[in-house]
């Protein structure tokens, strides 16, 4: 039984990841920033016992140490960190360089960088130091994005932050391997989360499904299965990897 901190677990990929670990017999700290009611719904649905809820807005520089401290206190320790929380691309945070105002440009870059990169970096720092102090191994899995490789012209801050998250994970894989801590990332393509349901069901749906030769979009459960594997002892030798999960919709060399 491991103790697992999953950030951004109110719904979508985070909820599926929390469920996958709980179904595996692990105890989970369900993190949320603002969606407390949905996070509580995630918590109630988890099989097993000993799970807990941890709040904290990762845009706040002081949030990460408090989130990790609370998870350690409630679970009795943390063995696995899943950095899933993110400010996702949406119409309201579109910031294409050709038409965004400079104030919006700066505000969006800082919001996405704070949550999508600096938050995971701070959480990783505190979980890594916790594991090193205990003298035990563990795992960190970052949820990145296909957009880090193919580009996000309408949301460049998102693509850049996710690319940096992948690179950060590889740096940590090198730094933490001597302590038996594996660090890896997944890079999902388009995933059928609650947030995307309207787009998938609407006029864009056919084009979104056509991005993949499988003729569909991904599911949160498929991402969760990969995260569960990368956090396992059997995946230690995969430390440093960035695993594409995009249904062959974008192939990189």
C-alpha cells in the first residue's frame, strides 16, 4: 500500500488517476484548488479506506509546502506524487500573439507558468525531500501534453509550460535516481474529460476524433493506466521518459 498525492483530482484525468490508485489498494490524497464539491465527490467514490482531501491553490507560492505537509500528515507519508493540476487552454484564456492585448498576454503567461510549471516544481521539491529524509524510494509522474511538441498557437504559454514540465521531469530523473526516486511524464493528446464534453458532442467533435487514426479521442482512464504503471516499481527503468498518449495523432522522432 502506497500513499499517493494526486493534484487537480476534482474531475477529469485527476479523478481517474485517483481512482486507479485507490483501486490498486493505495491510499490517496485528493487535491483541489477551487472545486471542493467535485473533489469531495471524487473522494466519496474512491474504493478502500484512508483517503483524504487536501486543498490549496498552486498559483500561491506558499501552497505547495502546505499541500505536501497536509498530505503527509493525513496519509502518514507520501510515496508517489502525481503532478496533474493545470490551468488548461480555454476560450477565456486564449492569448494568440496576433490579437491578444499585452496585459492579457502577461497575465495568462504568469497564471499558466505558476500552476503548470512552478507548482509541480515546488511540490516535487517537498515530496523529494520528504522521501530522502525517510530514506525510501518513490515516484513522481508529471501530466504534460502533446501540445509541448506540436505547439499551441492560440495558447503558447500552455505549450511552453508543458514542454518545460517535461524537461523538468527529466532533470529530476537524473537528480533523484541515486535516491531510488523515479520521475517520468505522460503527454496526453485530446482527452474526453467533463470540460471537453461540449466540444466533443458539438460541431468540432468529428474533427477532434479525426485527429487520431483510431477515429476517437482518448479517455481519462487510459491516461490513468499509464500513470499507474509509471509510478510502479516495475517502471523504475522508465524513469526520465515522456510517454506519448495521443492515439498516433502526433508522432515525434
